[in-house]
C-alpha cells in the first residue's frame, strides 16, 4: 500500500476550471460551488487548487461540522477568522473590521478585549472580508455547507453577492446526498442561481480508466486487470471507495469502509432495515414485482419501508426497480444477514425469478440464487441455460461467468450431463470462447486446453474445431503463434470435401497469424487458399463460407498495404461492399482499413474510420478485443495527426485491460506517445513496467515488435547511447517483416550515426538507405528520406518541414531547421522559425520539442519581444478579447466556442506568458502589440 499522498486523479478539468475562475477575478470577483456525494474528493480538489495559488494570495478556509444532533454553530466562520489572523495578524484584522470588530471576539477572543454584540456578527464578518478584498488577493473557502447553521449559510450567501462587485473569490462545497428536497440550503442556492451569481461545479464519478489509475497509485504496485475491474465496479467511481478498496485489496470489504457505509442503514427503522436486507440479497438493483414477491407482507408496510430508505439516501428508485445508492452499500448490508436468513431469501428470489422471462441475465441470477441457497442441481441447470442464452446474445462476460459457475458445480451434481443437457467438453468450449471474447486470455487458455485433452477422438469435426479455437487463444494469450494447433486440426480433417468450409476457416486463421507476424506474402497466399476452399460453400448459400471469403480479402488487402503495395487499399473498398451483415468482418474492416490509412499518412481519414468502427462496435459487438483494438487505432491516428493531448486522454483504459495481444499493441503506442510528448522518464518507466508483456506478444505480432524497436531506439538516443540505438534500428533491414513500418527506424539510425560521427566514430548507414530506396514511391517515404538526409547533414531540414507524415516528425524538423539557421548565423530567420516551431509543437502537445525550441532561442539570445509567439492562433484571439475587457462568456459568444473552452485557453495563456492574472496578460498584449 502506498503511504502518503497520492496524485489527484480525474479532476484535472475541475482544477483547470477553478484556476480559470480565479484568473478571471479582476475588479469583480467570482463565486463557485463544488458539489458531489460523500467521498467524491471535494476537499482534496480544493486543497490542490489552493496549494497551487501564488504566494501573494491569502486563502482562508472553514468547514461546517455535524455535532451529531445538528450543525455545530459557526465552526466554519471561526476557522475563517483564525486563518485570517494567522495570515495578517490580529492587529490588521481588528483594523480592517473597524469599531464593530469587537463582535468577532465571540468567536476569536484575541480579536477583542471583550466580546461584542453577537447579533451583529454576520454583518461584521461580511464587511471584514469585503474590506480586505479591496487590498488583498483573497480566497474564502467554506466547506460542507450541508452541515452549516443559518448564520454561516447567511454569511456564505452574502459573500457570494459581494463577489459580484468586489475582487473576492468565494469557494463553497456541499454534499449532494445530504441536501434533500427540504434542506434549508436548497432555497439559498436556488436564489443565488436565479441571480446568476454562482458557478456550479458538480464532480463526476471517475471513469473506469481513472479508477484504475487511482487504485494503482494508492496500492503502490501494479494491480491485476481483474482486480481493477472489481474495484471499478464496486466503487462506482467514488474516489474514497476506490482508495479504501485499493488500500485493503486483500479484504473484500475493509472494516473502515463498512462502518462508513452502514451509518445510514443503522439509522433506519426495523421494517426499513428488513426491506434493505431483502434488496441486498437480490443484488444492487431489483425490479419491483420480484422484490414484492420476496418481501411479502402488507403493501403499506413495503411502501413505508421504501419511503424511509429513500429519504435516508440508502435506496433510490430507478424506473420500476429499487437500487442501492451505492453498490458497496449492498455488500455492507448483505454482510448483516444471518445464515438462515440468506438461505431463505435466496430460495425466494430463485423461485420468483423462475416465473420471469428467461433472459440470459435472469437465468444467471437464478443460478446464483440456487447456488447461494445450496441447491446445486438447479443451480447447474440454470447456469448452463444462462450460458447458452448469453452466448447467443454475445453477452460474453455473462456467458463466461455462467460457464465458470457451471464447471464449479459439475462435480457437485450426481449426473451433471443429464441435469444440464450438455457434455462437459461442450461447456468447456463455450466457456473458453466466452472468456476469450471477454479478453480473459489466461482463463480461456486453461479451459481450451482442458477441452482439447478431454475431447472424444472419434468426434473428428468437433475436435478439429476445438483445436482451431485453441490456436486462436494461444495466439491471443501470447504463448505461441497457434500454427501447430491449426496444422493438427487440418490433418484431422484430411481431404474430405464435406469439411471444406471448416478447413477454409482454419486456413483463414493461419493466414491471419502470418499477417500479424509480418509474413505478408505468405499470409496473402494462405488467405487466397482459404477463399478458394470456401468458394463452393459460399455459392451454395453457406453464410460462414461467405464471411470467410470477405475476411480473406481483408487479410490480402492488409498484407499488400503493409508490404508497401498501395494498391492494397483499393481491396478494402471491395471487402467493405461484401461485408454487410457480417459483424466480425465489419470490425476487421474498420481495424485494418484505419491502420492502412495511417500507413499512407491519411491520418484524419483514419480517425474518422476508427470512430465509425467504434460506434459500430459498441452497437454490434460485445467482444472486448476488437473494441480495444479499434480504440488503439483511434489513439494511434491521433498521435500521428498531432493531437497528442487528445491521444493521451483516450489512452486511459490500459490499466483495465488484461495482458494480451491488443493490450501489448496499445501499451507500446502509449510509450511512443510519452516519448513524443517529451515525457522521457515516464516513457522509460512505462516500458520497463511492460517489458515482459511487450516481449511476449511482440514475438508474435510485428507491429508491436517494430514499434518497440523504434521506442527503444529513441530512448537510447535520449540517453546519448548511439550504439544501443543502432542495435534496435537494425530490425529495419535485418527482417522484411516490418514492411513500411521500417521507415521510422531509418531516422533513428541516421541520428545515431550522426552522433557517432560527431564523436569521431562511424557505422554503416547504407543498409538503411537501401530500405528507403525500396519504398521510394510510398506516400510518407519523402518525409523519412528528408529526415534521414538532414540528420546526416546531406540536405537542409527545411525539406522535411511540410512533407506528408506524422505531425510530430514535421515539428521536430522545424525545430532542427531553426537550430540549423542559428548555426548558420541567420538570427532573424532563426528567431521566426524557432518561435513558430515552439508554437506548433505546443499546439500538438509535444512539450519536449516546445521546450527545446524555447531553450535554443534563449541560449542564442533570440527571445527579445517574442514572448507572445508561443501562443497558438486561437490563444492570440482570446488574448486580444481579454485585453478588451471581455469576460469568458462574452469571449465564448464572440468566437462561437464554449465558455469552458475559453477558460482552458485563458489558463494556457497565463501559463505561457508567465502572467499572474488576466490584467497582466492584457498588459503584455498591449506592450507587444504597440
């Protein structure tokens, strides 16, 4: 477990918004209220915000407190005054308060010799902060307004009103789950909203990716994907719950968290507690008819119990169902049940659900309840039925869960095949397939191997099919390329024409393996054999055979494109025309075509195709693997197009993905992203952490392998190790597997050789020149050829600035061109080129390049009045309007963008110009524009 402070996760947008609001304070102030359920991180967000403020800002902070019988009076106001005394001294506070300041002695005795009239306290406090805001940069923070007394609430509301006319920043917080319809704070907030005096900042729950990042940071070590999935599901994105579950990951429900969760439950009356126990047995959410059947009793008793639980914020009503407000509350309440109570209620639920429509989810729930009620035969029957239904609906997680439950029950039932209606090997096969589709590769491999070992020798067709599935799982799990299992399956089938379609499917699997391993020519050849073998079946109306032909065409298109034959792209259009109605073929089209577009430098089109594929996948596919791959392609296309910050945001799902072929590819791309962002230490750490996974899957997937070679070469160059960089770049010419992916390695090699030559050493560069020559007609080859030549001093860097290819490489060429001009003594041109290069790099999110350009300008004495040149064109527009005195809302209307986007631009402007406020930024604008 990590000891000490963990990073703020998932709140950067909120932090930026608060900073933008603070930056907007000038003659008039701002007031913001941050809201969210308990545990959402309101206090933590405010702490990070206030700690990031300039030393010249005075922050006073107070928090209301619940005494147990109601609000503890004026605790927040007392804290505010004490902070003020600590910051300014008692004399200064007394002077600012004036003659009426003795009223403050009621709360802080050091501010008055004798306590004054407490009835004037609210007036005195408001006037005190108003007066100080005229001479100091003042931030007033009042937390937990849901526990505030009437005087504190009045003071907070009046300070918000004063902030509309004074340079005062007021920051408030409250818990949404403690502010019900009749809470006295609601009308106060409503009135301030009507007057448009308050900006609301409700905190969203963390995404699964953010949960993964926070849990890993809290735990201190990398957590397994299944553990992170469990934490994400159970915490429902509430940071406090995430931290508790990650800190005590070896405990199902930590005592510290259980006690917090049960506070509200224990305040319920007896009948409401019984209702919540019944609900907890049914799960997080239970439909009303089912719950009524299990609850029993009088109708009015149930309604009264539900109303009590809803008013106490324990239960919520969702349509015609009841649900716990938080999933962990269900776990905590369920733990309160007696053993006999559990058995009785689970039996009642199983019986009630058997009368409902037998969907996959209902059948899985029936199996769960019979298992918990200790009735194994009925649990097994329901589990197998659930698996069949879930597999038919492509609900792979449910199918996998039901299959694993069935196998757990198999030995506990006297005649499992009679009870389930299926053989053990069939259940194993279905479970392995579901686990693979759910991206749980290691479990899928174990089930598939057991199925192959137990499959009857006389069942030729079934055994061959299972071997084909094992091959796919072996490849996906990174234990082998799967070809041996495919060859064994083909040998079992022999030449019997009755098995042509099945044989074609196995050949297609083999072609895909060769394609992914970089054997492009052989992959296309085997794909053609698969199509020819399936042709007669497709002509006879066999849809499986027809889909094989479409997928064979997609493999041929991919192999030809990757090998450097641009005509391969045209085949994708043919495949797309034939793929309608075949979900897997459509997903392969979206994945492979978006990748092909990237190879030729058409990055925006690749993003559009990947997005279309992502939307298609979300509505048609439940397999996690293809969805992860299409997201990886979207991230990669963003990287190449120069949208590095957006790519970084898209890459947050990685911790939630179990290690596999797709995760390895995505992990490598994120290492490259970190390098291009300029985060070298982060890239080194990420590569070290993932090296075993990358080596394992890179052995069978050439894109990951060549991507790793580039990453390792770039990191070696960053360390100044030219020989190591060359050893990684050798893959460009030592093997033909990379195809056009070898091109970036030529740039690594050229820079390494230039580095060696500068030290009086040398190395053979000609093999890399030959690689470039072999792809001379490829659309992005001119960029890599220009970079190669410029690194070696054979031509100017200017030739690479506008060539087709990754935006980062073009940005790098701009910086190097500026350095070239500095070396040539052309200071005027160098300043313009470097300033533009810094702005372009910053626009891309290439922080390292932007910093490098700025350092070159500084070292060469070229900065002068060029400080504004680091702004993007949009930031220049925003700065001009800030200088005119417009608010964020007015700027948003003028530029037809959102106020939130304006606030982000203002924050960036202040950072880049090193300006403490909008006023200072406006002054810089006027000075440099003159």
